[in-house]
C-alpha cells in the first residue's frame, strides 16, 4: 500500500498551509469562505498549538505533503470528535483524497481511540457529502439554514461514523486503495 502519514504542523509549513487554505476550490467549501490574512492564520496556528481540544496534521504520501486533517470538538467524556480535511495540492495523484480519509479514520479510531466521529458539510458541497458516504458515514440530519455565506443561508448536513462501523467498512476501502496503487 501507500506510505501515507500524518505529522504535526510546524512553523516551516505555515506559508504552504496558508496558500492551500486560500485557494478558491478550498475556500468555496469552507464555512467561512473569506480570504485568510496572515495574522488570522497565525492566530489559528497558535490556537492549535495551545488548545487541547484540537489537533491539526499535515497529510503526506511518500514524504510529499498533500493536505490537512483537523480534529476538533474532542469530547473525552462522550468519546467523540469532529473532523475537517482537504487536499491542498491541486496536483495530488488520483485517489489521494480517499487515502487521506482512510489514514485519518485509522488515526481517529485506532490512535486517538474515539468511538464516534462527526462531520458537518455545507449543502452545496455534494462532493464532500458523497465522500463521507463512501467512507461509511451515515447522515444524521440537516441543520436547516444554519450558516450565512455569500448573503444566503445554507443548510448543513450532519454525518457520523462509529468505530465499529469503520472496522467493517475499511476492508472495502483498503481493497479499493490497493487496486489504485498497482
């Protein structure tokens, strides 16, 4: 299989990560789709370094950085968390997003040992809705007209995946990934 990994974001990564975050294809599917200024970016980085409720990682394949994994809302008592992610490198090989999903889910359920992972997706981001469903997530509900973007209110789709569901589903995803690596 691929040599995929997650590593902590360090200061040397900040220019690259900001460039990724400000790309139109990334911003257009974020809750806040405004251009991110350097000071905002630095505040985000300081927050992930000091906040025990968040984890941000660089996703790499064969030591080439391709994207970001964000773990948020870590609730130790209820043993659940939320995630966000993206492939920032437009030239990433086909299947890199799927590999990020697989690697991230293994991290959440095997290393962090959460029982439940939650996700929120903007209604207009059908690619992400489909992606979550391919990873085994189930639609829990819709937060109607939840956020305002571009002077319009948009629905948010709420998804979740449990560790035991992932254990069953990952077998199929791994076979799919191994098929694309040949």
